[in-house]
């Protein structure tokens, strides 16, 4: 197992409450999409992790941390990933809930070997530049029901 730090732009951070929208089969997990900067992209490639870029062509990767996981027939439960500010202090939970797209982050990831290749677990997120979530209304050309 090896620890890596990858930096980039965040999208769709789900760090305050675990979700099962993207992984209903395996259960709830905390997630964050990150578009890695050039240096981190090179390091990611070097790590050998099997995590692929998003299919939307934007180049984001979804880092995950499960709530629980079966390992060698033992159920292992995980705490949420740590979310830190730029000074490495724990970020206020209300700020974590309001963390928005475009925030600059560094993710701490454990990469390990599996039968299917190298997997990962999200350990922590440091918010280097905070952008508040902004729930704007849909553009005028979008038809709403």
C-alpha cells in the first residue's frame, strides 16, 4: 500500500454525507471528482491506479471512500475522510457541506494491489482554495416541469 497526494479542481464533492447514487450495488460512499493538474496527472499515471477519467470528456476522476467493505470475509467500517483547510486544520462541517465546484483541493489517496489491478481509498481532502456551493436557477432556455 502506498500513499499519494493529487491536486486539482474539485467537482461534486460528497464529503459530509455518504451517498449511494453512483454505487448502489456496493453501498454508500464518500466521493469527490477531481480534475488533476499536470504534475498530479503524471504522478497518478506513475501510481498505476486503475481509476479512469470521466466519460463526459472533462477529465475528472472520482475518488471514493466506502462506508464499509468486506475484506477477507470481515466487514470493515470506515470513518469519513478527513477534510482540512489550507493550514491542515479540520474544516468546519458547515463549510464541508457547502464546498462547491471549482474549489482547488489536494486529495490523500491510498493505492493498493488487488486481483483486478490497483485500487484506491480516499483518505483525506485538503481544501487549498475554497469555493462556496452556488445553487443557481436553471438557464432560461431549459424547460422545467
